C-alpha cells in the first residue's frame, strides 16, 4: 500500500474515531447539562410550590386580600416556571394541577361577598379543603420531580466522565499506532536517502539506492537513481558541449577575423580588446597597435568625443544608449586623419555589474557617394518637374499620391508635403476625383489612357489633357500610374474660336451657310415635334452689283452689314438670320400658325428697307426681293428642299418686278422624295 494511502487511511480512522468519541462525549456532556438544567428547574418549581402551600395555608386562616394577591402572584410565577423544562409525565401533571388552582381560588374569593349562611360556611369549608388538597398534591409532585431530576443529573455526569476517559484512551492509542507506522515506513528510508544524497553532493554519481517497494519512498528511490543516472549523462553531455563551445568560439573568432565588416570590441573602460582584419583595412591601424587603447582617442572625431564619453559612462552602468541595437550612420577617423562614413551597429554584453560593447562598422563611402549622385539626379529631376507648366504626379494602386510637382501646388493649392501619402480623393475632392476615377482604374489595369476633362481648380476653370501611363512591374502587375496633366484651356479657346469663325460670316457676324444648315435641320425637327409650321425667307438686295460697281466694294460691304442689322430687327430672337454668300440672306421663322405670319414678316422687312442707309453705306435707298417657302408641320421635307423652294419663290418675286415677295406653300400632300 502507498505510504500516502496508509497515512491517509490511518489519519482518517483517527479522525473518525476522534470525531466519534468527541460526538459521544459531547452528547454525554450535553445530556448532563440538560439534566443539570432540569434539576435546577425542578428545584425552583419545588421551592415555589412550597411557598405557594404556605400562602394557601395563610390565606385560609385569615382570608386577607393581601394574602390573596400574593397567592395569585406566586401561582402565576409557578405557572411560568412549569411552562419551561423538558416534557415529562410528572411535569405535565404539575401543569394540570397548577392550572386547576386558580378556578378553585377564584370561587373561594367570591364567597366573602355573599350573605352568611350555613350553606356558605359548608361551601367555604369544602373549597378550602379542595384548595389545600390540590396545593399539597402540587407540592408533593414538585418534590418528586426534583428528586427524579437530581438522580438523572447524577447519572448523566457519571456517564459523561466514562465516555470522556474512553475517548481519550482511544485517541492516545491511535497516535501511538501512527507514530510506530511513521518510524517504520518513513523515517528509516528517509535516513538512507539522506546518506545517498550526501554522497552525490560529494560527486559520487555512481551512488544507487536499493529497495523497490511499491510506495512513495520506493518511487522516490527510483527517481533518485534515475536522477543520478541523468546527472551522470548530463555531466558527460556538458563536457561534450564545452568542447563544442570551444570549437564554436574558434569558428566565431575566425568569422570575425575574416568578416567583411570591421569588428571592434571594447571593455567597460572604453578600451579596445578586439580588432579584426577588416578594421585594420578600414581604419589603417594594426591590431597590435590598438589593443588596450581608448576607442575615443583613435576613431571618434574630436567634436564628438565629449558626447561619446558621457554616453559611454551611462552605457557601462545601464547597458542602454541611443546607439545600442540600432543601425546608425556616423563618421569615424582614419589613421591619416580624414573622416570615413560608416554604418554602425552596437550590441551590449553583460559583464558582471557592468556592460561591454561589440560593434560592427561598415565603410559606406561608396554608397554615400552613390546616394549623393542619386540625390543630385533627383534634384535635377525635381527642378525640371517643378518648372514645367504641367502637373506631374504618381498614384499607387491604392489611389494614394506618392509624388506631385510644384505645378500641382500652384493649380490645386495643396503643397507636395500635404499631398504625398494621402488618398487622391482626400486631396482633390470628390468632384475632381469622380471625373478621373474611371480612367485611373483603366490605367491601373495596364492601359495607357489619354483623355480631356474640364475641372475647376481654385476658382479657375481649366481644360486639361491627361495622360495616364501604367507603372508595370517585371511580373506584369501594375504598381501605380504616372499622371501628366497639361492645361490646354488656351488651345481649346482658340479651337472654339476657329470653330465659331467657321460657322459665322465675318462681315455681318451672322451665321454662315454651314451654321444655317445646322439650324435649319434642327428647326425642321422641332416643327415635327411641336406640330407648328415654319417658313424660310430667301432674300437678296436688288441691283447690288451696280452698287459695288458704282460705289466700290467698301460701300457694298457697309450696305451688307446694315442690311443684316435691319433684318435682325425685323424678326424674333428665336428666329435665325443667316448670310449665304454675296447679297443672299436666309431667314428661318419657327412656331408659326399659318403663312400669313410669314408674309407679315416679309412686308415688315420691305418697310424696314425703305429709309436710306447710313453715310458709310452711301446714303442709298434700297429694296429687296424675297422668296418665302412655307412648310406645314406634317410635311416631310429636307432642309435642302426648303432652301430650293424659297430660292424658286425669290426668282418669281424678281420676275414680278423686284421690291416684293413671292410665297410657296408646301403642305403635307407635297411629300419629299
């Protein structure tokens, strides 16, 4: 059996025995206490009963009210005493007897108030005898109850003493048994284990314990043997590891010696205690020359030595510092006095209560020169991009700006430092971003995109020609896009102006033939949609060739300009007045009800030409022949057919003697071919 189980079993048995004995003793003591309380209760009841008997005898002798009151008080006190205590036949009998007394006593109290008579005397004697007898019975019962309670109390005390002695003897026996068990099963094996442990402490790893019982000490013996075996194996392994570590240190020293970076180790005083071959090549000092020398005297530039020495003092105490476990670029002194840019990496090494340092230094003179060349190249590129009048930017795959030039700042009002790294929509706003979003997505899919867009920037409307060039990685993925935006607002204005000139007669500023064709086509379509007729008036100036021949082309041009002005004044702003060529003009009237309205306009034009023209136009009085082509809304005709009909009507007016108009009405029955 396991020692733990055995000890636990014996402990539980002892506990149960102790608990059982304690419970028995406690019950006996409790019974004795109850018996003692019952005895005291019975004694008190006996005393009160005796007193009540004395008061009863006194009252029946004298029948005094004072004695009656005392009797009632004593009887009530006795009733309270009898109400407590353990239930028993004797106590119940006393309670009944005491409970009957007040009725007898009350009947006795009522007699003095009645008239004297032999019957009253006999009744009084009978009640006195009944009261004395009941009181005597009550006193005898209380006495017997007191004697019984006293005997019970003595028996309970005797039983309590016997039980206590038996329980004590049982506990002592169990403790002796447990002590013998511990000495035999625990203390002896533990002593042997202590001697074996002392042997191992002296270095005897071959020490083994005998005895393999199936208990905890047997397990402890086996564990001890396994431990010593493991210690022996671990010691052998440590010996091998020490040899391997020595070999590893040799390899590390070889690596440090042949490392491509300079390696320097310094002690807690800041003196050099290791210096590899690359350090010799980098700084010009031989290893034997620098060992034991202060690092600050050899490599730290004079202007930095004070800070180095202060930082070194703090590092030696704490192992921390701004250069520890960080890659830094600093300048170090060469033996010949010039400074070398190096990349420095320092690690702290705990050495007792202080710290030492190991440092790797890499000569970055070549890289620094390359960086300077790259910086110069970037500056030239930045100067170029900042001085060209176009926006140049780079947008990555997440729609973040990674580069913008100064023109972006000028046009958008956002400095490059505030734009780079932010989402394009955050910088330019949702309106400008929505104009470009689709084309940005196309470029980010690898497509070269060219498009134009009008955008309002800082209150100025610009027409921008944008070119998006995808930045494609070698693996085919798109990293972002290069965006170039040129302001072509001026070019667009010139283009619009040229387009206007191509559609406007330069002499009269009226629409020319090209714009007339566009407007007439639109008017025909509107007429069909609205159901309202339209009319086209074809006009020329009577005898205009003679004016040119007689007065010259300058006067002829002035005549044409004033003629155009008078025509415009004769029509509505929604109507169209155009010059075809020479002295030929066309008027398009829309939204008519019938041909009579077109004839009214023709007469109005004839009247408007009546007054003489201005001096620039030679002060001439002129007239015009007008051909009117009226087109019903349901008629399917082309603009060319309408012009042709108006031209035919014009020649009819000329044949009719000029200075008049002729009308051709074109109804829905006259369909266009």
